[in-house]
C-alpha cells in the first residue's frame, strides 16, 4: 500500500528569491497527484525537497507520520521513496538488468559478511531481486535490452529503465519528474497505461508534468504552482475551471 | 631453460603482489573515484606488523590475518580522511602516505625486515624455486576470483559499482555512498595488506617499499583503466615476469623503470583512444 505524504509550509529560497514559498500539499495513500505549473513555478524544487536533493529552509515533509525533511537522500530512498528524474540518471557501465537490480539495494537485508561468504540467505535474496528486476523490465517494456550496457539504450528506454529501477525498490511513494517529456506518442501511451496500473495497485505517486493534457487524464487531483506558491488544488475538472489557473497558466488553450 | 622457468615463477609471485596492490587501487577507485597513493603503505604496515607478531610468538596465518585486518582498518582511516574533503582526495592520500613513513619508522625503525614464509624448495627440471612463490599465487588467484564474483554478482558489489557510476542516482536508490566508499577503502586496505604479508618473505620490506609497490601496482591497475580487477591481475603478472626476466638476463637495476615505461605507454595509448580513465569517472 502506498504512503501518505504531507508537506506543510515548505519554503526554499536561492539567493533571497523564493523558489518554493509556504507550500502545503497533502497526498493520500494510493493517490496519483499531479503538480503542474509554468516554467519557474517551483515544481522541480518541490520535487527535490521531497526527494531530499535539496533541504527545506522552513516547513516540514512528513511521510506516513514520520518527518523526513532532515533525512539524507539515501535514507529517504530506504523509507520507500522512489524517484524518476527528468534526465535519465542511469548507471553507465552496468547492464540494464544490473541497473534495475541496484534499485532493490534499499530493500536488502544481507550484510557484507553474508554477501562475501555467499551464505544461503544471501543467495535466496539475490535470486529474488533478480526475478523482481526481470519483472520490472517487463512491465516497462524493455526486457529485450536487459543485457545491454545501460548507456547504449536509446533515450526513451533509458527513461523506462529509471522507472524500472525505481519499481524494483518497491516504493511506497513514487516521484516522477516530467516522465512523458521527450517520449514518442507510443511510448507516452504505454507510460500512461503503466501509471494507471500502478495507481490501481495502490501506489502513491506524485507526478510533475508540463504536458497538461497528459496529467488531466491520469491524475486524481492536480496541484497548480505559480511563482513558488500553490494557486489551486483540486480534481482535474475543478482545476480546469479555476479562473486563477486559467489566468496564470492555462490560458485559453485548455477547454 | 632452467633459469627461464625460475625467473617466470619468481616473476609471477612478484607480479601477484603488484596485482594485489593494484586491485586495492581498483576497488577504491571504482567506488570513490579516488586514486589512493597511500595504497603501498597498507602493504608495508601489514608486513611490519606481521614480523612483530611472529617475533612475539604468534603462529603463522594468525599473524598474517591479524595484520591484514589492521591494514583494512588503516584503509578505513585513510578513507575517512580522504573522502571528507571532496577534490582534495589525491593530495590527501599522498600526504597520508608520507605521514605513514614517520609512523612506520617510529614503530619499526628504518631497517629492512622480513620473516619466514612457506619453507621448502621445489625442483622443476634443474630449476630450483622457493615454494613460497607458489603460495603467493595460490592465495592471489582465488582472491581475484572472489573479487570478480563480489563486484559482478552480489547486490553489495553492484551497489559499490553504482556509487562510482553515478553517485547522484546511487543515493536515490537508498545507497549510503559515503559508507560504501569507506567499505571500498577497507577492502583496498586488506588487499594492500595481503600483498605485503605475502611478498615480504621473499623480498623483505622497508618503510619506503611502498614506492615500488604503488608504482608497479598502479601500472598493473591502469591496464584495466583502474576499474577491472581481472585486467589488473594480468597486468601485474605480466609486469612481474617482465621485470624478473630483465633483471635475470639484463641488469637488476632497471626494474622500476620497466614499470614506469609500461605505465606511461599504456596511459599514452589510452589517452589517444579517448581515454578509459576519463570514461570511467563519469
């Protein structure tokens, strides 16, 4: 089951300029939440505040009742936050399958000694991880690339690889930063189908997206950021009808 | 002919030592991106400590094992210092290496030390070979097989590799990059220590033996772009054999120069092919 995320009064500034200012955001377990907004609205900063790449100046980030805003990135990863970056941040020099298997690192129990001695408990765990990695490769449609060095995959497949890696870690909250940007329309449809499937399985997701059409069809709720502040929050229909949103961002293009 | 066999076996034994030092460099570089110039000191410390422990009456194997464990601990210490300040790591490891001289001289003096290894002499044809050289090989080869398995086939090994490949992404999947770096330093320390305790019975050790070890170890490791332990083993063995052959049939004074020349040649070739060193740090 997915985790609940609660961001309260989160602010972060760079050189005196607020990138994110007093942002409140509550995502229920199993919800697919989209965060949209024009360029410079603070979407990526908010994303990094939750993932831990940036620290909040003030405010809190709470995952399932536990404050995580002071935790290091890897600790948040272990708590079940999976991240899919906009840029394909893969592990070059390792195969696609290995890339995905590394995603499960945060879930492993075996320590250095058991690993070095290849004790039975460790070997069972290794087998389970590999099986799960194959599953994740299949779900994201890149099974046939499994044995290729990750850096040789086409960009679309590298993006899918990142998603597979995140899924292999059994996340309870999945953060996706513009996962559809730069994808061809077939890939985009497949991604939308997969996200829908994950949502039905109860995974909590926070999706940052530029493409409004893409998120309006998928998201349970939509949060709109502008100049670092939340200007609207509601169902896709409510947000679409919101006059502030239309003025700030959507314009007449969305009907 | 008998000379040739003796030289080759001797060279393989020496080369195994270089390869172990080199693989320690590889383990550390692969994970942290740091070229650890204090690597030779691990071997010296472990060898000196073994001589002390043996003199104190501890049995073989136990003495050597303890020394390797201490070398691993020294590795963690160097790692703590070297990875604290990003960018300065290279100079820091050089400094630690020089500082280690002082510690070694205070603790063990500046005279060469050695201790007995595996006794016995084997006769192959009319070549007489110290049995200890075979022991060096018998330990080194499984260690390398284990390393390859560890890095290639285990979750922890993959996590270590992932740190070097993309630290940013490694953190995201829950890898404690700093802890992995220290683990790599411990592994590097243990491998360096192993090189020291294995090779000292056939060639004694002084506080500045680390220079020879680090130059040759680096030459071995650089063959594999500092990232492939298997190639470091091949490189080390090749280097060891080349040196003993040159020393045996030419003159013994040129051993270090051979290593330097080989290292430079490899680096020039790699640089002209767009450099695997650069490629590996990405």
